[in-house]
C-alpha cells in the first residue's frame, strides 16, 4: 500500500459557514468521520452564523481531531469576496473549498490529493456527488439521495484513476492547485455574487491557460441539493464566456462520462455496506510540531 501523506501535507479545507445550522452540523460530523486527524480546516463565517450555529462550531472545535480554526467577520462582504480573501490568505497552498451542506465520504481528501499529484496539468479536481451537475452520480444533471458514505467511498476508491475532463469544476467540493489559482488570478467578486458562478469563471480562465478541470472519480462528497447562481450571474457568464452555456448543455445531453457512472454504479451494487473504512485515513495523525495556523481576516474574531 502506498504511504499516506502526513496531515500537514494535505490540502487546506476551507468551509464557508452558511445559514443552515443542521447542514453545518452534518458537514462537520462528516469531516470528522472522513478526514485524517490533524488536517487543517478553516471555517470562515461571513457574519452569517446565528447563535445555534456558533454553539455548534464551539462544541466541534473543542472535540474535533482536525486542526481547525474559525473566523467571523464583523461585517458581511458577500460570498465571493469573502471566499477570495480566504483563498488569498492561503497563498500558494492547495486548497479544497467545501460547500457548507456537503458531507464528505471516507478517504475523500486523500483521493483528491492523489488526483492532483497524478497529473501536473490538473488545476481543479472535483469528486462525484449525488447533486453535482456534470459530476452527479448515478445520473448526470440529476439530484439523488445521498448514498451510504462508507459504501460509496469503497466503490469510488476502486475506480480506475483516469480523471477525465469536466466542463468546469463544481461547487459541492473542489480541490484547487494553489500555483494554478495564483497564475489565473483571484475570484471576480465584482462580476459574480455566487461561488457557483465565480468557480465556473475561474475554471474557464484556468482552462484558457492550459490547465485541466478534472473529475476525481475515486472520491465522493454528498450534498443536500445543487448549488446555483445568484441573480444576474448567468448573464454575466454568458457575456464573458458565450460558449459556456452551449458547452454545458451539450455535456449534460451527451454525457461522455456515462460509462464511468455505470461503472461506479456496478461497484456500488457489489460493495458491502461495511463499517466506515477507517483504513482509508487511519494512522494519519496531527504533528504537534507542524502547526500551520491559517491567516484570519484583519477584522475577524477567532474562537480558540
């Protein structure tokens, strides 16, 4: 078996805190269950969390095995501007942006990291999702029920790592290569109000520079429903990238990854609903001497 990377070498996980308390609770539980101990996680709150969410975060920080930090802005700046600040604070580090209602399956982060390591041309790696548009499983462009986490993790991990091209990264979970993101520039908060649209714009800029937006077919992250654009975002995308909407429509209609979805379904049917696959991430512990705290916003309050 290949040697697992130390937690300090894994990508930083950025989780923008949303307004759905129950989704936040489920997401944090999924992170604990499916992510190596000591992984750096940054919860960024754009002044949105209410008292119950703050209580959930405080309890989680006190018990999580992850190297977690929480920051809260005093004033809201908007989804894209806030996330751009978080990404810029991470400099050249490879970063996973996780949707606030996502539930990662076991082994998800190491599979994404392995995807990036296999091909230096990959700028973004997107895992399968039950509500992931072009990366949806079992059917493209459809929202299904979240599958059993351990079972789908085992099925995905058995897939051949081919990493085909996606039209763009999808916002349920995406690993972004830090060096590629710096070369493409930051997020365009002046043109887009949603991370959904800003990520498409970033993906297309990366593609124009010769990078790839790939599917990581060996990883799975569940979600309660698809993300979507803010008002005016689709018009802004159409003006800047007139070929985008026809390209996405063609992909969804033709589904060039149909055989790959079917292969995952076959593995899913044959995978035993076994206990959580601790072997995918067990044994990776935090290095107390390698603490690499993230840089909070200048006006942020940080929970200990």
